[in-house]
């Protein structure tokens, strides 16, 4: 794994404009996977849809590869991923991957992990040949979907949306170390996105049904507390200076802004007329937060200066885990662009 340059901010190399070669020459695009099928592509300079690719039966996320040269649209129902060339934005031939609801890359770049939600399993792939190297069944983790990694890259924490749990996995051995229960019973949509605090002191876990964010200790051994943000708390994104954590509350049309180190609430941004802010990412300079409007068929462009809505872009039914490209950082852990 690349060394951690600043233990107080593990995202120090993913600051505003910190693009590493050859990323600066990549074509700026926003890739929007749709649960209704297809990947739509937006030019972020004009806020217009410039391409529509008829791929997939139920596309979930667009995931940047560890080396940041390819972006993969994941279709869990069709068990395929569609690679896009990061430089040109052009798609290549689809690749067969088992139930890729979501996808991550180990911090050393050795494995791609297909988060096979329907199978309650992690499938470990060689990210170059796409041959299966291992499988980690986690039967206690119904709805396994999102993850983040410890600062040393040796531990991964996966959320279990339908079980109200989190599974802690040893990265070198692929073994399940423990499963943590959250303090409330979940009946439908529970813990979803997860983000490590900049200093590694805590994991933040968005919980849709609870309407807020759980805080785990940095070793992922216990639940410490709960931060209420809003109904449908779902996506977690850090500002480019890693001082603020943006929480998307997709059932009440808001984004909560928290202190990324303490979890203290700073402010709440309200989308005009409401909406369903879901998943996405920041622009490379950190001035805009792009989010899918999951139930409104749009993509929101939000100013990180004051939370105002810059643009609402129609993209058809079911936009989900969109990816904004290019991104700063040395390498990608996957999802919609978790870089360090």
C-alpha cells in the first residue's frame, strides 16, 4: 500500500486539484448509472448529457479502478461490469463479474472485490485478468453493500443494510473477524455508506432507517454514538480539505454538513422543493457536489460554498452511484471514487 503521508489526514493526497499523472489529461465527465438500465454521461462544463450507453439490467455504481485508469459500471442483476477508458470516456467490452452490486479495490491494488449483495458474499478478483481468486461468504450480513478500509489497509468494514450490522474483514486473509450489531432493529433500509474519519479515529456509517449516522471506534470494535441528520441518510462524502463530511438524506431532500473529525453538525442544505439526494462525489476542485436524485430522475449539482443548487439535470429513471471524473489522489479504493 502507498505510505500514509499524514496520519492526521489520510486523505491529504486527495486535496483540491491534486491530480496525479496521467489523470490531468483525462476527459472531464460525469458517469451516471441507472437502475432502469444504461449509463448516461454528462459534460460537467455544460451540464448536458453527451452520451447514452445501453448497458446493463440494473446498474448500481460507476467505480474508478485502483490505478485510476478505468471506470467500471456495475450491473448486479446482469452480473457484468462495463469498463470506460478514463482518458477518453469511451466504453470497452463488458466483463463477467459475479453479482457486482458494488466494487472496491484493496489499498495495495492486489484485488478487486465484488460486493455480491444478493449472495451475501465478497468475491475477490485479480483486477487485471478478472479471474476469481477467493470468496468470503458472510451469511450474517444481509444486504452487504458499502465499505471502507483502515489507515494501514489491513482491515475492511462492510455495512449490512438489511441486517443492521457491519462486518469487519481481515484484508490479508480475507477472513471475517467479527460482526457488529447496531443498537436499533432494522426492517428495511439500514446501514449503508461508510467513511473513515480523516485521522482514523472513527468510522461514520449512514443509516437510512435510523435517519442519521452511527459512529464506530477506529478499530471497528464497537458502536460509540449516533448523530441524527435526516430521513434516508445514505451517502457520505468528504470535502477536499477533509474537514467536512457531507451526508445525503435522500428521503427528505437535504444534505447535512458535519465536522469530519468530531461529527458535530455544522449546517444543513435543503434542496428547493425537496428531492432525493443519493450518491455521487465532489469535483476535483471541491467546489461542487454532484449527486444522483434517486427517485426524481435527475442529477443535482450543489455548491459546496453555500449549499445552493446550481443545476438539476434530467437523466431518466433510477440514477444511482454516479462518478465524477477526474478525481485527485494517488489511488482509488473504488465505490464512486474513494481516493487517498
